[in-house]
């Protein structure tokens, strides 16, 4: 079925002290999204930036999510860090707790958890690690959505456990035939109009073109783009305008999820 209402999420607060990676300010991006994935200090972010980003999100009515990653400031969380399952899960606990307290400070709740970078990809492929992660979520954040790829082990495990889960479509990443994004550490300048066309097609046709030229089916409730992608502000603005022009409404993830569930029941 065509997607007529969708969430837009963006990885944010991805700086550290005086160091900045994005070529635009998070405040400008907040006006264009409905969910923010906020770095919690391990791959990027620090207490002052976490506080400021959560405050921005509450001011704009944007859903607050934590973006836990490997403890890898130098590599921006895009390098795999070897550790036991307990060590990795405990690092996630730490980051969830930190960001949730900043949300509480500003009268908000933790809407979702979206792992970052290499951790996201590891969870997608590793059944045992995904089960440990979802078991954690059932304990510490049973009502928070988990954001992940639809083809991932994370998604399958969340469904089995009854954890609220949201599938993502990546606007500024390429896909392979499995339905997985092609992991990359560096992204060059992209064409905003081309990205907008890709996103609109995914919504209306449920299709995406892979890196080797094939078309595959894709299902999702949220569209992701990255604040560290060069030209991210133009990408976000062009993409959002194209969605609206094609009758696709941007809405909070809770509303998107409820509508998808209702539509699925109605089709049976």
C-alpha cells in the first residue's frame, strides 16, 4: 500500500565540545523533522550538547530518541568495537539513561531508541546481540520504539518480543539486494532532487533501486537522513517539500505506527 503518512528522523547532536561535523545547525533541521536521534556521548555528543538538543526538540514538538553507539569518538561510531554482549548492552543502558534524564529535565519522554553506525549494523546481523538488546528494551524502555531496518534481526526480534518497532527508509544511503543499506563511513555531496525522487517513489510504489540497478520492495514507517551528510539542510527541505507535494503527510511516529496498524487490520 502507498505510504500516505510518514515520520522523518535525523541523527542529531553529533558534535563534541567545540568540534562540529555537520555543515548546518541542528536548529534549522529541527523545523523539518518529526523525530530526533540524539547522540549520547559515546560516538558524539556531550552533556551540554545533549541538553541543548533535547531542549530544541521539545520546543519544536519533535520526538526525542537516544542514538547509542560504540564508544568510538575518534571513529564517529562507525568502527566495530569488540566486546562481550554484556559489555555492549551495558554501554547502551548507560546512553539510554543519560539521554532520558535530559528528556525528563525538559518535561519530555523518551520516544525511541535508534542504535548508531557500526552498532546498528552489528545488531541487524547478530541474532544473539539483538536478543540481548531487545531483552534490555523490554526491561528499561518497554514503551519506546526501536528504529531499525525492516530486513534486520533487530526488527524480527522486536516483533517476537512485542517491543514497539519502526522500520526506516534511508534517504541518503544506498541499498543492496537484501534490503540492507550499504554501510559507509564517508558520504560525499548528494543530489537533493534525486534523493527526493527516491523517497517519493519509495512511498508511492514501495520500491527502491539497489546499487547494482535492481528494484526491490521496501516497507517502512520512517524516513532517515543524516546531519553529517554534506548539504543535509537542502536535502531535508527538498525531500519534505516533495513528500508534501505528493500528498504524503509528515507526522509523529506514534501516529504513523497507529495508522499503519489500522490499515493492516483493514486489509485483512
